[in-house]
């Protein structure tokens, strides 16, 4: 507005000057001319009586008086004959013969001639006058100056008025702006108020207030809808997972019975379908949690190579069925001990590799990992999943990252899927501080890339890798594989371990390399031999090696991406030391090499199903579950382990049963009729306030949203199991309470059967039967445990939660490594107490830990005596 006013006045100045030039200046000049002409007539009338009689001196004096006029600059009188009657010398003087009232300008002088009649003889004389025009010009300049002053004063007054009026107008608008910013920031309680009587601003304020109220209504509706959505997802999760729990549990029980091959095949297919349905449900729930920003990442230590190797093992079956080569290549410089959410990382890997397998008909799939940025505390890893599949058109490459999107309808029909995998993966990667993108070319394949940040984890001595029983430094190894990527992967791994690998890409080249080595008098200590090669496969190569008398007996490891039932038998017949299915984990390859070189019993590197150790104490369990199928499944699993189980159909029955019986543990379903699990737990905890006893309660819920675990724990439950319940998870959760249940009962005086202090057989199985290695680990445990126990006691005295947690964590890891699981469970409770600053509980558990150490030490000494280090 100010700029507009100034601009208007700037335009006014030339208009005003032009007006002065066209109107005022001519008027001033005309006024001047009229003035001098009047003076000239007056002067002529005064001179006429004095022309006769030779009165020149009087004329001279009169002209001198005329010159006293400020504007008259020249005067003289000339007769018709040219005789000068009187003259006053002036600087400006010109000759002219003008008529009456004819003016001429020259030297800033306006000349004027006035005829005067001589009264004596009637002759005419000419009075000639010259007037100074500079005064006229000065007057015009003064007018210009005064006009400029007027414009300036007018401009100043206008700006003042505009400023005052503008302030009055802008101030309420600024107030409205501030209130709008508050509302935009989320403060919807602030009403719009302008504080002015300007009608237009008041109208604007009213409209903004209506918009605010509409926004508040929309927000409340959105929050209500989000709450309803969350509640719906929770209920649907329960409603879907509960029958799924029964389906999968009953199929699992059926598969453990005697079945015909056809029945086993049908049940296996049903189990696979149930797993697929559960994955779809989990995808939808994950997408909903991410969309509602209710998904948080875990932060726990993990081993990168071991975890990714296990993940690819899960996918190997599908890739082998299609004849695809599935490979894992991790840069040797990549740190292995990390902290983060390995479950979500594996979820991304499974989505990407699973899609690669789905859309690839022949060729290979390679998962590669390398470090992008590494420092002392954190590392950013770069992942890529490359396939040789159908590829993705350029115009569809962004579409596939959208929810429920597929490349086209035909792909949907042919390959299936919800279209959520990549959308979920992309958002999970963003939560891990990275991004997901791809490069693809139709009919040539695709490569998906993503990066993610992880914290680095420092392992304790007890968690460190077990020392090698066989030194492999400089060991000559021959790698035989027709796939160049496989050759590079194995070569990098073996180089990193200090071996001396040689690579060949065919069976013929392998025989030639062995013969050349034999001619020089050397030999390869180990051959990594691919089973699936063209022309001459691995079994033919192994047969030629065993039949050639020039080749010394050499250790052969057969690697195969197929899963043929007779391969193991063929390996035994050919004297192949180990048979390993691809993809091979780093740890699996290391242990296989150690086992093969140590001439261990020839066996497949694939481990059988995990068998849980016998529970140290049989429990009396109350199962609160209203679903008959779930009841049957849980009872069958628990009674098979030897536990005693009683069933309650709702929370009220739980309370009624507890009036007459006691239990080591209650498995409490959350959603039940009559009284749900939360209400029953609240009633139990209220009764315990008087008895000072604590009943162990584990929640079983099909809810799977963020906060469900916290809600169960806040309600007074001790632990949480999500449905569908897996057998191993159920048994591990139930039996982890054995330590608490096995504590001496001081009131009854009867001590419960104690769990074994040292389960050395389980620990020995974990180190593949290496008794000397286990003995070394036990010796290290004895050396460090005394100091760590003192450190824990000192941390409790100083109420230092972090120091207590670290000491207990190290004790827990060391104890579990040697099979002292009872000791490890107590240490785990102390570690939790350190996190929660529960120093009184930690002190009580430290007494139990010292007692457990007294039981454990003789057991360790006995083992050491039988297996000297």
C-alpha cells in the first residue's frame, strides 16, 4: 500500500510540473506584459507635456526617476527626425523601429516602444523602454519550488495516514495469521479473534473460525476412525489368528503321527497353505501398523552372516525346486556383530529374495552385502538382490512400491501375492535409516538395492568365536563351480580365513588342476566341489579322483543346489567327506571344513529339527482358553512334555479353580467370554495384595499390534505369547519359569526338585562334540565368574544399574555357552533388574546366583577332570 501511495505521488510530480508549464507560466508572463504596458502608457502620459520648449534636462531627470522602478532597465526618447531628446546609458541597449506595444526579447530584456505626441508642434516622439525579465523567471521558479514543497508535504501526510490505517488493518490480520499458525501446528483449541471492527476482517474471521471448527470435527472423526480401525485390526487379528492357531497346531500334531506318504503329502501342503495365509495376515497387520506409525524396531545384538545365512536357507527349497542358484556374498570387510532389528531386516530380505525367486525362471539370484560407512559405533550397510528374471518395465518401476500394486493383471494371476511386500519393505528400510530402489531391464532381470544403519556390538570373551581346532592358514583349496559368482564368493571367504584357494569352472579343469599339482609333488588339502555342472558333474569328478591312483586321497566337500534324495548315498559310495546344500552359511562352511579336515564322521551339514532338552521340572499348569481346538493343541503339546494341564473356559472359571487348587503357571488367553484375561488377572493380583504370593501368568493373545505386549505386562501378566503359538516358543516360554518355580518353599519345608546345574551334553552338541573346546570354555568361565560376581555385588551396593547389567549379561552369556542354564536364568533376571534399577530384587537373586555357583563348580571340575584341556 505504501509503495502504491509513493508511486501515485511520483506520477503526480511530472503532471503538476507539466500543468505549471502549460497554465501558470503563460499566465505569469501575460501578467508581466500587461504590467509593463500599463507602466509604458503611464510614462508616456508623463513625458508628453515635457517634450516642447527644449526641456531635455527635465526629460532626463524624469527618465532617471523611471529607472528607479525595479523592473525598468533601459529608457530613451527619440523624435521622428531621430534626434535623441533624452538618454540614460544602460548596459543593454539596442536599436529598433517597433510599433506600439511591440515587444522584443534580448539579453533578458523586454523592449517596448510607446509613441508620444509633442504638444508644441504635434510631432511624434518614441519613448523606448526595456524591462528586466529575470524577475519573471524567478517568480516561475519560486512557483515550481512551492509546488514541489506542496507535493512533498502531501506525500508525507498521505504516508502517515496510510501507515496508521494500514496498521489498523494489518494488525488484526497478523493476529489471525498467528492463530492460523497455532492451529496448523496442532493446537486446535485456539479460536480465531481479530479484535477489530473492520467489517471485512470480521467476515474473514468468521469464515476462519468456521473452518477451524470444521477441522476440529474432521480431526475428531479421523481419530475416532483410527481408533475404530485399530480396534478392528486387533479384533480381526484375534479372530483370524485364533483359528489359525488351531489349524497349524493340529496339522503339526497330525504330522507327528504315523501317516501314509499320501496323507503326509496332503498335510504338508495344508501346512504350507496355512503358513502362506498367516504371512498374508502378518503383511496386512504390518502395513496397518506402519501406516498408523505404530511399528517400532527392536534393538538387539545379532550376527549378520549367521542371520542372513539362516534366512536364505529358508528360501533355498523354493529356489532349488526351480533349478535356480541362490548365493550370498558378504564383503569380508563387513562387520559381523551388530545391533538392530534382525527380524525386520530378514523380513525385507525374504520379500526381495522371495520376489526374485517368484519372477525368475532360470539363472541365479545373488544377495550381496558390503559396508558403505563404518565407524566405531555405527555402520551403514548396502544390500542388493540381483536376479535374472523377467524384469520390470521402466514405467512400472515406481508403481510396484505402492500398496496392493502389481505390474499388471496377468502378473497378478500368474504369480499371486497381496502387493504389500515391497511397500512394507520400503517403509521398513526407511525406519532403518535407508532407502529402497531398483534397476531393471525387461527380460534381463532386476536388482533391488537398499541401505540401512546398524549399531556395532562388542562381544564379550565368552561370546567370542570358538578357536579353530585345525589351523587352516595357507591351506591349499581347490574350488570347482561353473558359476563365476559362486567362485568369487567362496574365494573371498577362504582368502579371508587365510587359505590359498584356486578356482576352476568345470570338472575337466578340476582334473587337470589336480594332475598338475600331483606332478609337482603337491596336493590340495580340500576340494569344494559343485554337484550341478554341465558335461561333467561333481559326482563324476569325485569318481575320477577316487579312481586315479596318481591322486592322493583328498578331502572332498560336495556342494549342491539340488535336493535329490539319493545324493547323500552317492556321496557315501564315492567317499565324499561332507555333503552340504547351498546356500552355505559362513559358520556352516567353517564348521564343515573343520569337520571334514578333522576326518569327522561323514554326515550332511544340514542339522535335523531342533529337539528341546528335557524340562528340568514338570509343571502344574492352568490353561485359560475358550477355543476347543486351541485347548486340545496346547494340552497335547504340554502333556507330551510331561506337564500336568487343567483347562478353564473363561476368566471366572480360572478364579473358581484357584480357590481350590494351586498352579506353577497360568496360560491366560486375553479374549474370553464371561470374564476376559485382563479382568481375571486384575482379580488375581488384587487377591495377592493380601496373601503376599505371586502367581505366574503368561498371556496368550492373537492380537499383534504395537502396545499389546505392554498392555499385558501393565495388566500384571509376567510374559506374553502371540498366536498362532509355535511349539518351541510355547515350551521355551513355559519352561523358562522353572527356575522361579523350583526355588525352595520355606513355608512348606519341601524343596522342589532342582534343575541340573550343568547340562554339558547340550553344550557339547552345540560345539559339535568338541570336548576339549568345551573344557577350555569352562575353564575360562571359572576364571572370570568370581570377579564378575564381585562386580555385580559392588554394583548393587553402589546402585549402579548399568554396571550391574553388564556384569550379569556377561555371566549369562558365559553360563549359557557351557550349558549352565540354571545359572544363566538367574543372571538374566539380575540383568533385567539392572535395567529397571530394582536393586532389592537383584540382591535376592545374587544370593541365588552364588548358591547356583556352589552347585555348578563341582560339576565343571568333574567335566574338566574327564576332559583335560
